[in-house]
């Protein structure tokens, strides 16, 4: 009987550790998303300024294209950050996993 109790405790402990790791990974992914979202906002503001300067004749088309490219790159990074978070969230909400670690 001792062996069965030990195995049960070990399995329970391993599951709790796995849940905690999944939850920590989810939190980290959410933080990365927030950072990426802020980067998108910053890139969009930079684009707005560059467009105004271009329209005023203070910037050339190359500057405008570079800034537009930076916006697209920041949006791509944002979307790339969202996928692992959604994947982690679905793992935490499955019937076998809970995020209340």
C-alpha cells in the first residue's frame, strides 16, 4: 500500500508542476503580447508622423516606405506572439488541465 501512495503523490506532484509551468508560460506569453502591442502602437505613431512629414515635403518616399515596413514587421511580431499564448490558453482550459496553480 505504501508504494501505491508514494506513486500517487509523485504523480500528483508532477501534474501540479506541469500545470504551474504551463501557467507561467501563459503569463510570460501574455506579457510578450503586451510588449508587442505597444511596439505596434509606437510604429503606427511613427508612421503617422512620417506621413505628415512626407505630405509636407520634409521626408522622401524611401522614409515613408521604411516606416510602413516597420509597421508591418511590428504587426507580424505581434501576431506571432499571439499564437503561442492562444495555444497555452487552450492547454490550460482543457478538462485535464487547470490554471489555478
